[in-house]
C-alpha cells in the first residue's frame, strides 16, 4: 500500500475515533442532564402558538401536563398524535392539558398538520434553546409528563403506547 493510502486510512480512523468520542461524550452529557431533570420543576418557557399568541408553561400549574416534542415529518409522531387528541378529549375535564412543541422550521406545515389531525390542544413552535433546556432533543417524539406542581415525573423517548400514558395519567388525574 502506498504512503498516501496509509495516510488516508490513518486520517479516516482518527476522524472516526474523534467523532465517536465526541458523540459518546455528548450522549453521556445529554443522558446525565435528562436524569438530573427527573422530578425537578420543568423549565418554564413562553413560546408562540400557531396563531401567534404566547403560551407560558407555568400558567398550567395545577394541571397534569403532557409536553410532547414532535414534528410534522416524524412518522412515530404522526402515529402518536391521534392518541393524544383522544387523551385530551377524554381527560380535559379531569385536569389534563397536552401541549405540543413542534420543532418544525416553520409554522406553515404545522398549521396544515394540526387541521388535518384535528389537534385539540395548544401547539407552540419550539426552538434550540427550549430543546437544550429539556436535556437536548436528539430524537422524536419525546414526551414529558408533568405533575400538577410542574415537576417532571416521566420522560418517554420514542413512540409510546397509549396504554402507558393512560396508566401513568390515572393516579395523577385522580389526585387534586
């Protein structure tokens, strides 16, 4: 093998090793932050809803909040959202409030999507800052279940069966 070929292989190996170390460190940091966030008060935010009106998370204290980070292009998100619509309808009067945090680049596709899926809960447009405050949103969907006191009780990464949410919501909605 020529010295140029050996140099290319060595450079590629170093690059891959560096990338692996960077990603490993980043993933470790993200999981530590996520773990440390469990049972702490959810980071507050004020974000614009699809109609431009501001939504402040802390104004929902006293309610059980299901905070769903999603996007219109996310296939598992598209599968979960009809279940969230059902949950919101079923448990609204018992104190459930679902809030969708879209990480789409623009509100236009989100508006169309919300109409198509008959989304019956507020949707805000997320940003990199809010994603970072919630431990880094590295994949979708990610849902946080918040108690009436605003504390993060559960974090679900990836699509979650509706029965799981029903089981977790039951005791939270039973307590006032």
